[in-house]
C-alpha cells in the first residue's frame, strides 16, 4: 500500500465525537495528520501504523513463498 492509499483511507474516517474528517498531507518524511481532537488523531495514527504494518508483512510473506 502506498502513502496515497493510506492518505485516502485515513481521510475517509469520521471523528465519532465531532463528525469531521481529518486532513492528511503527504511530505518528504511520510505524512502528517491534522484533525479536530487528540483522541481522533491517536486513533488515526494507530490505523496508519496498522495499514503500513499489514503491507510490510504481506510483502515479507510474498518473499518467503
């Protein structure tokens, strides 16, 4: 999964408390997440980590087939 895909997946989420979507900006270091509250940002950071970890694990498993 490339960073553009992660961006779109994250931006599709809606804060359960404030009903707002985040803004994800791609940059040289990866991406930044701007959103309405810290709780939502923590959730999005965890989701991004999960997306990227799953992708790396898929790539590793493909190598060792």
